[in-house]
C-alpha cells in the first residue's frame, strides 16, 4: 500500500493524524486543574511512579502537601454531608434509599 505524500502533508497541516486507513483529528485533552497539574509535576519529578509520589521525602518542596492531587487545607465532609451525598448518588443511579 502506498501513501500519497502530498495528501499526507496536507492532512498534517490541518491537524489530522493517520489511524489505520483514515485520517482523524487528534482528540482534545481536558485542561488540567491546578491540583491535577501539581499531581502531574510530582509524577514527573519521581519518574512517573505513583508509589514514589507516596513515599516522597522532599518536605521542603512547596507542593509536597498537594502531591496526591487533593487540597489538604479543605475541611473533611461531615457525617450529614456524606449521608446526603450517598442519597443523591443513589437517586442518580436509580436506586431506592438504603
């Protein structure tokens, strides 16, 4: 099978990629949230190993507390909030309340 190089070049100029026999536009990635960006940076720092992020000992790093992708400064949910969330989730899934 031969590929017409001129049409391939035109496709690449339009942002298309070849997948199999068809040209497709690449999927757009969702933009990272600030916490997601911090998590990605931590993974990059330790070589893409999630266990190494857990065991990170760089406590002087300004983003050390945020390395799990969660904000440690936010208060935890109360029992009442957790129960309400559980009920709303059950309703959304079409189940009866437990």
